[in-house]
C-alpha cells in the first residue's frame, strides 16, 4: 500500500531529523523516541496550515530534544564513571554520519549548555538560518548569535585538524590492539602520545575504568598489567571507523566493546572505550560490513 502524502513528507525528512536528534542527545534509542513523538505531532497537526514542513519538523524535534536534554543531564550527573555517546559504526550507520562530526567533537558538545548545543548544531552543522534557530530555541536573534559563538569557541580546539587516511587508521588500530594484548610497554610507548587519555564507559553494567586515565607511562603500565592477568586474551573482531575515528571491535572478558582512537601526529592521543552493553545492543560483529579478524 502506497503511503499517504503526510507519511511521505515525514519519511523524506526522517534521516535529517534522526541525525539532529542523535547529535543533540548522543543516543540512538532516545533519538528514535524523539522521532516517534515528532511523527505523532505531525500526524495530529493541521498540515494545511504548515507552509514549510521541513522547518516545522526541525523545530518540533529540536524542542523535544531540549526538553529531553534537561533530564539527560541530570541522569549523567549520577552516571557511574565516564559517559560516552553511543558509537556510530561506518558504513552501517553512514546515514547518521552525513554531518561529519567526530567522537571528539561530540564529547566537546557535552560541555555546552543545551541552548548552546542546539544553536551550534542547528546553525553551524545543519545550516539553519539564524532567525529560524532563534524561533526554534525561543531566544532573540542577537542572543542566539551569542550562544552559537560561545559554543563555537568551546569546541574549536576539538575539531579534527587532519583526517587520518582509512588504511593508516586501520593499521594503527591493529598495532595498538596487538601492543595492548601483549602488554609491551616499549611498543606502547612508541604508539602513545605523551598526554594520552583513556575514557571508558561501562555504564555500571560491566567492568570499566571509572575515572579518566592520563599519561603515556600510566596507560602503558595499565595495559601491561592487564596483559599479565589470567584468563582468555582479548579477541580482535575487526578494524572499523567509529564516529569518524579509526578503531576496532573486540571482545574482552567475554564482553563486546568498541575502541575509538584519536590520532595526532601519528600517535594515539585519546582512547574511547565503550563497554556498556545497552549502547552496543545494535552491533552484530558477525554481520558488520568490512570486518576482518
């Protein structure tokens, strides 16, 4: 059965709205819930009175996300350990990557207020006119311009300076995994940047590092110690691109995890490990395109 015009209009906007909701919230599941509510409001609306459906739907999704962000920020204050966005694996999630935001920039967005984040994403990333953004977030154009400028200044340092070629990123990801598996401090010392940091998200569901671990020597000692522990060794499931960063899927201690690597000057400057099973529920390593052991 052919969908009606209202459904067709919504479906045409859905990929863009889903990207916006995910970038606002950092969660696939919450973004899908937002879109479901947006669809219900669209279905109940007087569509004949809506001159620009795309702008109307963008406003609805943005406002729903702003409401959601208030409760999300409260939940993250009591989150056990480090919170990371749900990982986007390419090419399977390539539709959500059309705006080319990286994981490091997503982390930077977490430091913004909800209004700053909305203003930056809508104006700088999704190309909305300033007056439209102002109407969406309920602020004057001048105030909205200031919000976007403040956000831009906060995230400037976290924008990627140089894209890592795919093959080079995969090679470094494999080398990093192998060095960690063997626990070789000398090899790790050549791979790690001096001020490297580890961010690990277990969500209180599985074992993870509760605090950020900083410094090449400390990180190298940590992986050397883990390599000496009894039990099955970590299993490499394949090199992938995670939120624009080189990385890999692996199984450690029986649990699936993603590891994304921020590379600067050929060394690993940050390590983002997601182990929370709720954030990995959609991953199927045996079906993931491009994976190789």
